[in-house]
C-alpha cells in the first residue's frame, strides 16, 4: 500500500466516523475510558460473533512487552462504528481487512470506521508495546528481591485482558485463543493449553500453543518466568504446580496434588461431564490481588495466602483444599458455562463456594467443612447482609467498572448458603441432576440466571419462580425466634416467629429448617426432639411439638440448613450462657457461641458479660474450629476496647492482660498438639500489649526464653516484631532493622513495611500516608500492606491528626485512583474513633461526598454504621 493510499484511507476513516457519530444512538456512545457498559456490550455482542485471536508476545523480563494481536470475527452489519479494547498501549501498526491505517485510539479503545469493515468475516491486526502492570491486573511483572529473577503472570477479571492485548473485552464474546510467546530460554510459559512445540531462537525460546476451546476473555491467561515446576501424572489428568525458585522449599506439592486429584475425581462424577480441558496447572504467584483465580487450566493462587514458612496447620491445609476445590468447580461452572454479563458473576461464585465446601467435606479428610463454613464464611454473609449497604444477590451491573462493587460475602457465602437450602429443599440428587442438565445444555456458551433456574425446575418438576424472587431479588437476612409456653413440664403451644431484616426490607421468606429441643442432664445437654419445619410469614405454628417435654434450650435452625439469624428465647439464652461446655454437639455449640456474640454486636449483651463467659468456657474448648471462631470474635473485642480508649481504660487493661495470660497458659498446655498450640500462641501475640508480655515476646524472639513444643518460624517472628513496634516496645525499631536484613524476601519486605508503619510515630504516619496517596512507583501489594497497618485502633490521636483531611480529599482520591486501590484505601483509611463526634464526622462526609464511586460510597456508609455499633457496645459496657 503506497503512502497516498494510506493518507486517503485515513481521511476517509475520520470523515465517516464523524458523520456516523451524529447518527449513533445514545446507547452506543462510550466514555473515554476502558469500562464498557452493559448496554454497549450487549449492542456489540449482537453484531459480533465467531471471534478468534492469534496472539504473539515478546517477553524480555524488562518493564515493557510487545505484542501482535490478530483478530478474526464475523460482523452482522456496518451501520455504525465498532469499538475494540486495548488499554494504554503504544500502537506500532494497525491493519483492518488488509488496509494499514492510523487508528482512532483514545488510550482505552479503538473506534473502527464502518467503511473499512465488512458484513461478514473481518480481520484486524494490531502491533503494539505496553508497560507491564504492577498492581496485580493485566500482565503483571514481579522482580524477586532474593535473586532478581523476573516472573510474569496475568489476571484479567473482570475486564483487564485489554491491558495485555486488543480484544472485545466482555464475557459473552467467547473466543478461541492461539498463542505464541518468545521468552528467555530459562523461562517456562503457561497458558490454557499445553504447549505444542518449543523452538530455539538465539537466546530465547519460541513457545507455540494450539488454539484453545471457546473461552470468555477473563478466563484466558498467560504466565511466564523461571518457575520451579512439579508434575504428577498418576491420575486421569496431568497436573503441574509452579512457584518461584526462591520459595520452592516452602511448597508441599504432595498436599496440592492430593487435593487436586481428589477434586477432579469428585467433580467428574458430580457434574457428569469430564474435566473440560486437557491439563490442570496451578501457580503460586506474588502480589496477587485475591485468594486465587480460575483461569482455564492455569489457576493462579496468592503466595500471601498459601505460602508458609512452617508446616501447614490443619486450618491452613483445609483452606488450601477448599480454595483448590472452589477454583476447580469454576472450570465447569464459570469457564465451560459462563455468565453473559457481570450481574451473573454471583452465580459463578456462589455455586463454586457451595461446591467447594461440598467437595471438601465429601472428598478430603476435612469432613467437618460445613461446620467451618458456618463458623467463618456464613458469619461473613450474615454480617454483610445486616449492613446498611446490603443488596440482593442478583443486582444490575451498569458497567464493567461496577463488576466488583457487589463482590462480597453476599455474592459468595450468602449465595452458597441459599444454594445449600435449595439443595435441601429439592433433595441432593434432584439438585445434582439439575446442575448436570444445565452444564450439558450450555457447554462452551453463555447463560443467565433464568437458564439455571429453568434447568433445576425441569428436573425437579416444580416452579421455582417464587423461591428465586424471595432469595435472589431481595436483600437482607431475616430472623427467627421460638415462642412457646409450658405447663407441668409439657409444651402447650409452640410457634416460630419470623422477623423482617428491617423496615426498609420487609420481605418474609419461606424456608425449611430443623428445630432442636434440648434438656439439661447432669453432664450434658440432651437432644430430646428434632422436627423439620417449613415456615413462612410472620408466624408458623408447630403443633407437632405440643405435649413434648418442656425444653431448657431451643435452637430453631439446628444443623444449619437455613439461611437465617436466630434469636434465642430467654430461657434458652440463659441455658446457653451457663452451660456452653455441656453441649457435646460441636455444631450446636458453635451456633450457641455465635448467638452470644450476635447479642453483643446488636447491643443486647454487654461485652464484659460475653468476655466473662469466654474466660470460663474457652480454655476447656477442644474443638479446633470453635476455638478459631471464638478467638476471631475476641480479636474484634480487642479492637472495640482499644478504639473506646480512654473510656474504660482500667477494664480494657485488665481484660486484655487476662486474655494474654489465658492464651499463654493454653499455648503451654498444648505442647503436644501443634495446631492448638500455634492457634493459642497467635492469640498470645495479638493480646500482648503490656510491658511484661511484650518483654516475654522479645525474649522468645531472641532465644532467651522458649515454650516447649513451639518453634518460631519466619512468619511468626514478623508477627512478634510487628506487635513490638505497634506498641513501641523498647528496642523494637532496632529489632525490625535486624530482621529486615536477615529476611530480604518479598514477604519479608512487606512484613517490614507493616511493622514500620504501625509504629506510633507521627512522622512515619505522615510520610507513609503521602506515599500511599501519591507514590506511583511502589507496587500496589506494598501500598496495600501499608494501608492495613497504618492506623491501629488504639492510635486514635495519630489517626485524628489526618482524619479530617482524609475525608475531605476522599472524592479527589477516588476520582484519580482505580477500583483496586480504592477498595483497600476505603476499607483501611476512612477514619473511625468510636464516639459521637466520629459519627457526626462521618455523617458530614456522607452528606458532602455525593459523587463517589459505588464501592467507596458503600465503604463510607459502612464505616458510619460500624461507628454507631462501636458506640452502642461502649455505652452498653457495665465497667
């Protein structure tokens, strides 16, 4: 093509676009950013089909990479321009259907001239360079501080594939991906498909991958670097595990492969469809934003969550097994069948959470997984669903920018919980058959909620529209409470009362639960009666219980089939408070502990009364899950008490000293049980704030004291150093500097930042707050670490020095920072102080900042609600 022709085509391109733009409907107009709206995406998918990508990358390990994207697609019409996404790239060449042009490109997307497009098959080629990302999205680059080796991995959800290559970046435009990568010879390259061939080209290798099955863009991935590789070919599918060379010794591949093989066997059987991809790769990667990501056949896991410098505890192993199962379930439910738009993301995550717990309970040694789900995950759902910012499970998502606005415990754990009760309602086998029907019908396609409900309805032969409306279209968690009367030790009346979530959320739901009735014996509480009840409306009579023995305790959601909060009647509450350790059933004991904590956070039970119950009962607790559950609530209690200071100063000092002493005693008495000992010792570190306890921690750190059975691994050493610095223990800054020199790993660098910024020094706070808000060079993972440690609850005065400024600047910061940054910033740096002045300050900010992004606005509302809760708990305290 000669220069004159190029110039003519370019002018033609601009003129046609200019004319067309005046005729476009409002729905086709895109803002000058990378976030496409649902309406725009729908319009594009109605015109575009049969998409395939040929991707060619050159990776050098330097801060920039180069790529060539060839896109083939079918277009239904040329009536208006078409957009193609590519974020912040330097374009070197742009060819559309054989015509080399200067594209109309705004740094977020190309606007394609319809005069150069064809109704039918089209081909576009884009050559470009781009900076690697350092915030965990797109094609992320990491330099190992230990050996300076470079590692690359991708993360695209929800719409960050455009940070790596040119494409139609939306989930309902599934495509095949054929990949070629040039990389240094010592590197391995991993993607959705196993490499077809590797050819040497000078100092590099050229990796050729076959075309993938049809995938949504966010399910595709590319990872490269000098990873250490483990392999296991003993099962039906070949397995590989990857980790950085400098951390390879911390990985126990036998655990990874065991849980992976167990999961693949379970899911092959449950789904009735063999694993849909040809191999199963898993990679441990640094700086990862989330726990893990279900990239097709190349799942990424966060080093921060799954890399340990000591033998894994029972809880850590169960967490690993559960997340492996979660991401594996996505290979069918999310990758094989994918939602059309981001409003359907909840179903992917809810289903994977449900299936992960089911598979962990039935296919691994962690048969108690559903108890763990109740104690941890489900409580997060109840908490989130009780907030002012609660939302239905199924919500509109106007743009790709809003895709993660509602990715929270409602999306994951509440969604999983309602699937649990739907499974219970329909029966496990019927539910399973409905899932199989759905997956077979929509394999390699996109689907919507109604498609899933229709599949279940057709197998169950019942209308699920009312269930779908009640549970998916209305927010809030309902509460049930038993109401009964007795005469001569026999029940004369019994009813279940259902309360709405709030006046603004009045919906009452229908649900099937199991009632458990218990009476006190000499050494334990005996279960006398269990009755399955389907309740609906405000009051449901349970006449079958009339004539039964009058109980000492009634629990109306026994065995946890229902998604509902429970209020104990007065007699049951008294029994629970005084006889916790007489309840031998660990699931019910866990529920009773939770009922007591819920009474604290709702302002019914004074916090000091709850802590009194803890001191009496917790040292005797022999269930590992319950111990973790109660300790988590004790950490929150410590946070409340320290935030209340100087109010209740004397009581706070005494009770936290008592908790530290209790934790140390139990650390010592559990020398023969490593899991219990480490859990108690972590608590001892958390509760140590008095000079005597901090002195002891320092002695342990320096080897001048020891605890039988306990070894201080590097992670635990950093926990101690952080605690010593947080409370400005004598010599703690020097200890930090010494440890920093001895541990120069990535995790060591982050731990050192956390310890440093937690110090109660105004100059450190000011310097790091400025870095957080303005530093463009420091990787996000390190900024996020600083945010989470900058203002511990007891450092109220240091936080107050900048609190008004942080609130005043919130809209400005929200406007120039991306959603990834703001999720961490808003969660950690919106100030709270547990007093009425703090409530007023936050209310003023709510009234002022009306143009915040949805995620930041919600965080501000939740901070206000948390402040009100803390004040309520403070005023309820009897000390």
